[in-house]
């Protein structure tokens, strides 16, 4: 189980479970989810612009709605509490 391309995602509804603000944080979250055997989709979204006009992006992790609660627990226990989306 691992990262899935958005167009290859299952027919189930996907739910946002984590927002990574840095590349290092996104890679670490990917490692945790892959080790736990969770299929997930990552998309990049615009967050804002820097003072010089450069885009500031975040990586958004989504999983099947049925696995969202368990995935949020796994990420929280792995130390990613600040970026975990609940409810």
C-alpha cells in the first residue's frame, strides 16, 4: 500500500487527514503511512504568497473516508499532531 495518483483513487470518498507545510514533513508522513500499509493521495495546494510573490504550497494527504480516523490516530502518535485534520 502506498501513495496513489489522484486519478487512480478508489471510488470511495476521500477525506483530508493531514497537511504538511514542509517537504521534510511530507516525506516523513509518507514514510509513516506507507509503513502502516495505508493507501493515500497527496495533492499540492496553494497556501499563500511570500513577501516577494513566490507561491507557498502545502501537501495535503487524503485517505478513504472509512480509514480517516485511524489514519489521524497513526499520524498523531507519530508526532504529526499539528498538521492532523480531525472532524
